C-alpha cells in the first residue's frame, strides 16, 4: 500500500514509478570500484558534502528570504535545495569531459544521504505549519524503499550478473526517461480536467520565484567550481553535480509536505527544468572547450614528433 501524499492516485503512482525505475537504472550503471575509487580524495569529497548538505541550503534560505514570494512556493524551493544527489551528474560530467568517476561516487553517496539529511534539514528550516503536515519517519521509510532498495538491486545485478545487467541496462534507462514524461503527462492531465488549475498555479509561483531558482542554481555552480580545487575536471563535476538537486526526493517530500499547495509542486518542476538547462548548456560548452584544448595538444605533439 503506497503512503498517501495527498495527490491524485495516478500522479502518486507515476512519482513512485519514476523513483524506482530511475534508481534501478542508476544502480545498473554502478560498480563498487567506481563508487569507492574517488574516496581517496578526502578533501574534495568533504567539500562536496559541505556544499551540498550545508552551503546550498543556507544560500537558498537567504535568497528566498530576500525575494518576496508565497510561503508555500518558498518551501518548495527549499525542499529542492535540500535534496542532493541528482542522477544526471555523471551524464553532465561526460558532456563536460570531466571526472566521471567522481560524479558517479558523489551521485551514489549523496543520493543515500538525501534519504536522511533532507527530512532532517527541512525539519529545521521549513515553517512549523508545513512541518506539522509531514510524518518525516514515514517519508524516510518511503525514500529508503523507493530509492535505496532499487539502487542496491541494480548494483547487485551489475556486480554478480554483469551479463544480465548489460542486456537490460539500456531498456531500464529508457523506461526511466519515459517515466518522468509520464509524470508530466499525468500532471498536465490533472490540470486540464480541472482538479487543479495549472495556469492559476503558475501565476501564483511568479517571476520572483523563478529568479530565486536561477540565483540558487548559479550560486551552487559557483560554489562547486571555486571550492573544488585546482583540477579542471573536478571543478566542473562539483559545479554541475551541486547545481542539480535530487528530483525524486524533491517530488516525494514536496508531495508529502505541500500536497495542498499546487504552486509549490509547480516550482519543484520549474527548479528541475532550470537546473537541467543551465548546467547542461554549461557542461556542453566546457566539453567543447576541453575537446579543442586536447586537439591543440595533439597537434603540438605531432609537430614535435616531425623530424627536422
């Protein structure tokens, strides 16, 4: 029996389906070696945890307090800001030609930590009236079931039945991508049927809230980039991984805490779109710059090899 988070049943089921498929497909792409390999960079991993678990939530609190917006919308923004561990971090690292192993390790550990840190952080920073609506123990249990269990199942298959993992990996990723499309379709359908007025909710979100999201995403990328150290690949990974928050955790916690506030659910979707577009464009740009740099190095090396 799925816990009731206050949304229509099809939307609830689609969210859970998205969580399970996304985390399972992510597990299929993981190996124990790739997870633990970057951990010898203790300073870098520690900084990543500091940025994602403390600095970004603090920056989000300051920004939503400085910019006028509805309390429920501000709460929606804070929920996303407090949920680390986006599953697209490794893909962005691939686009940027960055440290993919570091991105995978951060994605894994931050996703696991998000199960516990997100409810704990939100208990401290959300308004009391909203906190009282949420059974955080129930939320943490649900997150464990729908995030940790499928991710560990995918990891186990990839570890002990690699041939099977190779066969189903592409299909699992395709289903994961389709599941988020399904969430969007069902959400829009709910608006069309009149159960919730999408247009009214979007107006209630307001341009100020969208600006707040842009500022938080920008601050997250800047903190990751400038605190990561001198290595270009590490800086790019920490920047893009930090800017992208965990959509699955945000959707579930947001639905539990803010089911009565449709506009808060809208801002979670807006946040996901903004962080993906901003970090994706920058990652692709970094990748092109790195590709040109490598071509120049290769050309210079070939020139030196030519006998005089």
